[in-house]
C-alpha cells in the first residue's frame, strides 16, 4: 500500500526567511569576534584572533557586523509596524493574557496534573519569550556598542561613568545571548523530540499540515479552514538512499 503523502502549508514568507538567515549569520560573526575579544587571554580566543588576521581586523569585522545588525533591526521593526498599521499583518508576537494561561496549562500538563493541553496560535509563549529576549538583548548590545564605538560623543550627552559600565554590560550581555542561543534556541529548534533532528520550516517557509494542526491549531483553524488535502503542496519524494527526516 502506498504511504500517504505529507502535505505542506506556508508558514514563513521569503522576507522572514531572509531576515532569519541574516540574523543567524550576523549573530554568529558577532559572537565569535566579540567573545574572542572579551576572553582574549584564553588560548582559543588568541587562536580565533590570529586566524582572522589580528586584533585590528577582528575589531573591524565585529564593528561592521554590528552596523549591519543595527540596520537589520531597524528594517525589521519599520516593516513590522507598517504591516500592522496597513492591516497586512497581526501583532502576533505581542504577549497577552492567553500566553500566561498557556504557560500554566503546559506546566500542569507536563507535571501530569491535568490532561488539558494548551492550544497555540501562530506563536506560543516560548517563541514570544525568545523573540522579545532577542529584541531587548539586541537593543542593549546596539546602544552599548555605539557608546563604546563613540565614547567621546557619548560622554558629551551622558554621564561619563556610563562608558566603563557599557564595557561590562556589552560583554556580559553578549555572553548571555550566546548561552541562551546554544541552549534554549538550539534545543527547541533542533533537539526537542517533536522536531529532531531539526526544524526546517524557517528555511523552506513550509510546515507539514499535520504538524501545523498539532502545534498551532488556532492558526490552522483560522487560516486554513476545511483545507482539502489536494489544496496543499505535496512533499517531494526523497532521493534514493537519502536519510529520512
């Protein structure tokens, strides 16, 4: 009997996929060059700096990536605000009371105190927490980064004591962001049982219909009411000898 074909529905636009890829690349560059400077006394950091061509080039790469990250952040917020104001998008990343209820329901479900599972919309409370953590952390990194890049100008407008404070905040926030990404984000996107060995939807823009119904039932019911199987795009046949996912 021929197995049933997996069907897909669209979840992320091309712009969203490009933004995610850009953030991923810039974050990696900033983390590598920034942590190498923060822990320059360590052998691994010295090796990275030498491999990049020295401290001056490492600093140049870090600063150039910081400028690009700032531009990307401004573009993202400008585009999102315009889309919401024009009615082309919903403020689906804004936390609300339902997120708190969903978190409590999920905790009770995992502790086997309740059989009720939370029904999520486009984004669940964990994804919102991670998104706003990136927004807050990114804002701190951008502001402190410019204070360190232009200390004389910053000292004319702000108390001079904030400059050495910015050095400490910039370093520790960068380390915190790195640890959060390699633990929280990497686990949820690649190691969690439901998505292992990796969630590819942010790269392909598509998610299986079955997974959408399971993980985002409210979004599915609203955006794909009574969607027949033939209306969704069939999954491509795997190549001969390819490892199944």
